[in-house]
C-alpha cells in the first residue's frame, strides 16, 4: 500500500534525479502557466496533490467510451509518451495514422536544455536522437501537436513506432559493427541479446544479407532496402546521424500534412497546472477542477483529452524523491461504485496491467488501459491537452 | 458445543490459515511454448502462472531463490518519466526484453530473460514487486 503522507505541505526541492529526466522537468516548468489562487506545494509520489474533493454527480457522470477511435494500444518503451499521446489525439477518428516515432524524432531535434537555473538542472545542450530512442526525455503534448501539424508527419506504416528498446539495441549494435560507435556506447540490455546474426551478416562479404537482419530491418524501416541502410550507415559519422538519415530517407515523399480533417493549430487547447518558482514546484489548487471540467466537457462531446500526470502511487509504486511524469489519453467515463471513474489509455503495450496495491486499476474491457477515479485524477493530473 | 469440538475446529482453522499463508502465489506451473516475436525462435519452457496468465515466472524462480530475484531485492530504482517500469527494471537487472506469444493469451506479452540461468519473468509480474513479494494484478474495473 502507498505509505501515508502527512497532509501538511513541505517544500519540494529538485531531487538528484537522472539528468535526462531533468530536461523534461525543466522544460515543463518553464512553459507552465499558473491559474487560480491557492497554491499547494508538490508532495511526494503517493499523493502528489492531496486534498481533492470529488464534485461529479451520478447524473453528470454519463457513460462514455470513445476508445474505438484511438486504435490499438502501442508500446512506447522509451521516454516518448508525449509523442505517442500527441499522435493519439491527431489520429483520433483520422484515417491517416501518423507515426509517433517520426514526431518524437522531430521534437527531439528541437529540445535543448536552456541551461542551469537551479542547482540540479542539467548543463545546457541539445539532445541526440539516440538519447531519445533509449532515453527519458520528455516533451510537451501541445507543442508536439503544433509541430506535427506545421511540419507534417510520416504515416505509421512507413515508420512503425513500437519496440523502442529493441530498436535502440538493434541500431546501436548495427552502428557498433559499422564502426560508427564504440563498445562503451552499447546499451546494457544489448549485451545479453543474441545479435550473432548481425555479426554474421556484417562480417560476411555481403553485408546485411542475413535473412534475420533483413527481416528486422524490414520491420523497423519497411520502405528501405538493406542496401540503402548500409549506404546510410557508411555515410554517417555518428549513431545520431545514422538514425536521422534512416528516418529522413524513409519519410521522403511520404509525409502528410499532419492536420486532422477540419482542424488547425488554433484548435489545440492546453491547460497546465504546475509552476516552478525559486526552484520549488507548486500546484494550483483550483486549477485541477478546471482541468477536470475540460476532460468532462470533451468526453461529453466525444473528444479525447491528453493528460499529463504523476505516476507515483497511481500506476507505479511511489518513491520518496521521484515522481514519474507520464502522459495518456482519457477515453471514457462511467459511474461505478458510487464514484465517477475514468478510462485512461496508456502506451506501455496491450499486455500492461496495473499491479495490485496501487490506486488505479486495470480495465476489464480495454487491454493496456487503466481506470482511475475522479479523486485520483484530481490528485495526479497536472496538465490537459485536446484538439477541439 | 463440547470443548473437544471447539479445540478441533480451532485447529482446523489454524491449519487452513497456515496452509494459505505458505501457499505459492502461483496457481499453476506448466510447460509452455514461447514464440518470440523479435527473433525467429520458439522455446519450450516451464513457467508458473498466477491466475492472470500475463503474470508468470520461470519454474526455477517460483520459490524466489534464483539469481535475478536476489538482485531485485537489493536494487532501489527511481520512478522514471514515461518509460515502462518493467523495461527499466529488466535492464537494471541485466536481463533482455523479449516479446512473446504463447497458448494462454492471444496477444503479445513482454518478458525479461536472463541468459545466465535461463530464467525469465513477465514484465507485469516484475512490475508488481513490492520489495518483498510479487503483488500480482489489481482487480480489474468493468470499464
């Protein structure tokens, strides 16, 4: 069970979390907007924003389920929930299924740490694409949607988005055997994966000729031939450049506008409820009720809403000094057990379920989704985005 | 009720409670064909399942004595942003991820493999580790 948290607020100084996570945290707070009057300081992961009072009535909590328009749950694996969430909103009831991988690659090239303003902030500098594939960098959903709409996106069929870890491992090993990176850059997990077929293919006179290698490459980059991939590897001076070239080559001439039918960037509606001041992050109490109103209004109109939320205590065990920022889509609502409960789409694969002992519970009908009560949303969600 | 009967009833209750407390969390162990979706491989292995078929562990680990469980008891990992926690744990434990399908489910399930002793665990089960035991799945909500 989540441990009890004293209700009295206490200042939350930035913990010594992983540098990659700090980029997300920093960018989030810099771009946050405050509303309302009362400010609560963020508590730890179990109940980050305590004191929520549910307001929904049984009459208001009509049954809604719009999950069909979102398609099957995918598996992000790497820290790209914002891109999956953004693309889910863009793909909703849209025959053009955009690639979350393409959007994440675009965003990653734009994200930079603005520099140190607090003791534990990261040094200024850009991300790399490989960092993104295996990394934990976050991004902002509304900015991602705007970028996708402005620059266009490649379809999912051209650039499949799932299997992040395997993709990262595979490409890194490929880059290693091409001499693009050194052994120390290989991910830990790749060392226990059987990549003998890659070695065999790359060490033979006809590179990429192994059937297994070709099969894997077809899965990752279905429109590129092994010869093209080999050429791109030879032309790359870094693993980062290699991935950029693979993405660029795949999507050349395949990019669509990225604007869902009848929508424009003006339709993006964003609400954020957390701010950072003097290196302390705070949550605006009244803003959470406004966010829930936004979620309910959208659901009643058959529109999904992206939510940014803190996972600790909700779908992951709480940790004393780290929170776990994540994104998902609210895709339904129903009055169950005297409470308004919400259906939330995750992006950790259809096999994922909420473990026992946490606040949220798995959905009995929708693989890869979870269910949270109104109170739990009020206590964990800090941002919403929708395309109205 | 006679004193003898009362004592007898209490004894039965105590024995039942003792049996329940020491019973394995895994309802059934059986040989399963795991078909990898990552590489061209089908592996026959003994796995122990909880009532939910996506919560399983290799038979050599069902008593929680195998190598990675010992490591699992020691590590303290942070809650990361966005990434699936089981994938992070698997990497921290030195395992490798694999997507498999098998007879008990009709969709892809991810497991963490340990080459050293051929042990494995599903990510769902791994994610339910509370520091001492596997909690298993939450009770699903009808939504």
